[in-house]
C-alpha cells in the first residue's frame, strides 16, 4: 500500500520523539503549527494538510523537506546537498499559496507567495518552459469525482491550444474548469465535471473581465500523497 501524507506526518512525529526532540503529540503539533485536535484526522487520511508558508518554514526548522512531506518524493531530511539538488534531470516547480476554486470562485492574490517546491522530471516538463509552470491547490467539489478538494494541479501559462482543463480568472475570482472553445460563435463554455454546477458561457463581446491564466497538464491526487 502506498505511503500517505498521514503516514509521513506520523513518521515525522516518531522520528522527532526517538531523537528526544518532542515528548507528546501535543508538543509535536505545536512545533509544526497544526491543530492537535485534528492530528488523528490527518494521520488517518480524513483530512489533509495544505503546504502554506508557516508549515513550510516549520518543517524546514526541524530538518524535514516540505516537498517530501507533500509528495513523498525526494529526500526526507534536508541536508546541504540533497539528492534532488544532485540530479540534473530534476526540476523544482514552485507551489504557490493560491487556492484555485473548483466551486464558486476564489479570490486571487496579486503577489502569491511560494510555499514550497515540487521536484519533477525534466521529461514531464519537456513541452513547457520551467518559468511558466506552477503548482496550485484545488478547493471545492465542482470537478469531482475526477479532481478532489485538496488535490494539486500543474499549470503552464501561455498555452491555449485546444479544449481542456484551465486555470481562469473571471472578474478577479480564480477557477479551475474545463473550457470548450466554440470559435465560430465566438464563445467559450466553462464546464464543471460535477453535474450540480451549471455550464457558464462567455462571449468575446461580454463586459465581464475574463482571462486564461494557464493550461492544466498534470494532476496530483491527494490519494497518492
């Protein structure tokens, strides 16, 4: 059975406890800045932890790689020269402190923070420029069952080639949706997978501000974390 984020969280606790750096789970949660009342929910996979700047800094403070915690990839412990740094075939993609809505909209940030990095093979990114690619977290249920709340997606800017999944901005709200381009009619259909959400139609002549931020080309499921 694949290791989960909960397994890694519990493993960090036992690692620190064995070294005498923490004595209780309460103390461990305080060190990471997470709610001790929810610890069992995280460990059992009922809930997942998002990698924000505070958690990123706290993990680094105890010598644990935030990227390993999020994905299970790379080295668990931070050293002066990690395995990821040695491998020329690995590229680190920034994870932004932006939640993209698979629901009714999430307000975007003008200057989003980088809260961590996702190590990826150059092979995965061979069709994209490294500087155009970011990792974003999904919030909401409009793209279920394929994309779950808390999943991550990789998005590349400047790629608008065909129908597919995109990160879009509608009047300042950031969405993750499927776009269908009806070029002859000058319109775009914004679709959800969850049938509870209606399709939105955008026409070129509409006054409502609309822009495409990037095309989604990879999905990282929380079930795999």
